[in-house]
C-alpha cells in the first residue's frame, strides 16, 4: 500500500483541532427541506465540488485505506448535506488557512470531520535523543593482544 501524501497528512493534522469530533457530534440534526430552507446556489456548488473530491479520493491510489474507510463510514452514517455543512463550518472558522476550492485541503477537512485522525509520525521521523550515544570502540589493530579478557 502506498503511503499517504505528506500534503494530505499535513492537511488532516491541521484540521484535527478544528474538527475534534465526528460530524454527527458537531452539527445538529438536519431539518427537512422546505421551500424556505432550500440550499443556496453556492451551497450546491460547494457540495458538488466536495462530492468530486470525495469520489476522487475514493478512486485514488494516493489516499490510504484508513482515510477511505473513515470517509465511507461517515457517508454511510450521515447525509452528504450534513457532511458539507460540517466542511463549510470548518472553512468559515479558518478562512485564512483553508481554501474551499483546494481539493487537498477540502479532503483533509472532510477526513477530519469524518473522524479520521492521522497516526503520529513513525520513530524514524522522531528527533534524535538529547544525549549523544557512546561512541563505538575503535577496531583492534592486527596482531594486538585482546584487552580485558
């Protein structure tokens, strides 16, 4: 399996704080659509863009399966209008950090509100310890007697 792109991980990490709970816990139950509560043209366009991002992510080799799983479960348990409202809310709270037409950023927000939490970076990416390790002993010279035995 391919690793998730660094951009997606960064985006998902950025939006974890802004979206600390899954979408079902963040928004109120949607009201049935009535003539006065029909979505605006902008909401429909935003939702259409978000749906294209979702479909692209589900078909992409570059998106890890845990992200896809979180997106699918979220879509299965919530209406897309509810997911779209959650995305709009996070974008409205972070207008200078999130571009609503940037697919990678929208995917990061969507994954975050759907409950995906990236795992911490592996140990290889961790900073070196503060104390230096003991240097390895110097190799023995040929013909030298072993010491300490």
